[in-house]
């Protein structure tokens, strides 16, 4: 009986390090918090060992495995947040699409959507708790196992990014098949984006109910769109997700959690993103920190944005890059991160140097004020 109680989403340990949440909410912090996208990942030998010979999505469906992989980087580095180990493509799976993770190729849809009539293959209604309950169990278990060390972030892919995979059938440099839909089948495109949005809203609410203390929405393929298409096919749905999640959290009496939007390569949309009801706007490395501050006008906290390849540099050079970055953003309303996820061939010691440099330089800059 005790085991059942243990993984219930209640009686969570008291949070000991709130720095990440304070920065996300725009409150004052003593130092700049830091975490990394893909911090639970293949750059860690213990991750590769735990994952060896196992099917990727089977791992995603095991709450115990996801919990262990989420905690691994926290044992090595003093990150200020954990992010649940999962994948954005569990949402298309919940809609009834088959997704495989093929060695050397990555995510693959054996039967992608080709024409609008293929939308009939998707489940018209998704029981999110039944289809994605394993993610909620992983969040609850991890929240308990974290023992209040740092907050736990839940996440989802954004509608446009998920749509690209569902139509392309895999990663693509141009997203030309998905973009063809936007030009040739705008009504069907909106229908699919609305369907994805509905599932995502329920999915994020379930993550908060399960114990997630912040949420990040990954619009990883924003850079394939220009401003006109982004404003029609991506931004309205990003706004809708934030609005509906917040309204439903309020209605159901759940804690309000900060939400982060990360639209990679959408530097043209910074102003719009900063007014889209997210507390934090994540930035890739193509954006100048000072310019980002000016363009977002103090409306949001910012997250990012060191070039991940900077971690190939010497530890001394990493310190210099971080110092300049923190000076550019300032020490308040700022969460340090990379401008994209960690790559598999990165040296864990250099990740440690990055985390240490953020804490050290931000404390120094804060004291000098």
C-alpha cells in the first residue's frame, strides 16, 4: 500500500532551490539559474549504459526508466531544474500514429500523412490520461525522487513542429512536404493544428496535475516558416495553448506554473512571443542578448542562449563565453541555457564548467551592483 501512496501526486517533498522558478516568474534571484535542454542524454556514459539495447519509446513508457534518466545529470551537476525525460512525438502516437526510433536515422513515421483525407486516420477524440498516463506517472515518481532538490519541468512539442514530423515522416532540412500543406491545404492544416492543440492542452494540464512545476513548449521548427506563415500557422496555437492551460489550471484549483515558449530560429517573432502569455521566452544562439531584452521590453523573463558548440571550447573559453552572455542578459529575469540541446559527443566535464561558470559569474555580477 505504501508503494501506491508513494507515487501519488501529493505530499511532495518541500522545494529547497526555487531559483529557476523565481527567475521564470520575474522575481529577484541571488544568482542566475541554469539548466540544459537535453541534459538527460547521450553525452552521459551512464545514460548510454542505461539505454543500451532498449527500444527508445519503450523506455519513454517506463516511469522508472524516465525517472532514472531525468535524475542522472542532477547527480553530476548543480543544475537549478530537472526536465522530465520523454519525447515530443508521444503526442502523435496518442493520436494513433506509429513512430519508430531507428538507429542512425532518428524518429520515423512508417505511414506519414500525405493528403488531407489521411487526417481521418487520426483518433477524433484522445483519452489523454489513458494514452499518455505513463508520462504523468514518470513526473509524479520523479518529483518524489528529486526530494525537493530542484523543480521539475514538463514539456510538449508545439502543434506546427509536431505537424512537420507527422507529414514529413522524419526530420527534414526544408520541411517542404509540411509547408506544401500550408500553401495547398490551409483548411486541413488548421484542422490538424487545432486537433494537436486540444491534445496538448490536456497533456500539459495532466503534467501539472502529476507534479510538473513549469512547462516548456518546443516550437523547434519555427525557423522553416517566415513571419507571415508563423503568424498564421504557429503563433495563434502557441497563444491558445498558454491561454487555455492557464484558464483550466485556475478553474481546477491547480497551482499556476510558469510557461516557457522556445521557438527556435523565430527571431523575427520576438515581440509577438513576448506578448503570447508565456512567462519566459527561450532564445537560440542567433539572437543578441541585449537586443532580445530591448525587443521584449521587460515583459518576460528570457532563457538561453549559448551556442551548444561553445561547449567544445576549453573550460577557460567556456567561462569567457558565459561571462559575456550573462553580462548581455543581466542577472535578473534570466535563466541560462544553451540555444539548443546538448549534442551526444559533448564532454560532461565541459557541461559542468558551463554550469559552474553561470553560477560564479552571475554571483560576481550581482555583488558588483
